[in-house]
């Protein structure tokens, strides 16, 4: 994903129910992982729902 800078940042969304399997696999591959949660009500959001990192 283009983050507005010169470089692109690879992103992937993983369903919560599958996180344990994928987290283990990604960490074993040497990937860095951050857990984000929605911090606003999607019904009230104007555009993309705001998220924040809650765990790294």
C-alpha cells in the first residue's frame, strides 16, 4: 500500500478467528506484525474507519 512516501508498505488483513495460525506463521517467516483495532463506530465514520495499533 502506498503510505504517501516514496516507498510502499506491504499490508495484509487477517480475520480475527484465524489470527493465531497466521501470526505464528508470519513470525516464523521473520515478518513483523501489528494488531490493529477499530477505534470508532463504522456507522458514524466518514470514510475509512479509524484504527489504532494495540499490539506489536
